[in-house]
C-alpha cells in the first residue's frame, strides 16, 4: 500500500505532501493514528487554503 501511495504522489502536479504515520495500517485502526493523520491533513489544508498563513 505504501509503495502505491508513493507512486500516486509522484504523479501529482498539484502541491501535496506525503507523510507516514508511524505504526498505522492502511485503515488507521490503531489507537491515535487516525487522529494523527487528521491533524496532518488539517495542518496542510490550513497552510494551503490560507495562502501560507496558519
């Protein structure tokens, strides 16, 4: 799964970030991993939707 996601990210032309949440499976079923992924996504979206201002 990780390799497929890396390949997909490499094909994107829009701004993007690829981060691995340590200890997370592809469904984020482990304790606190979904919350961590959501925090990373929120941080990225706020940065880009606000034009670099957080």
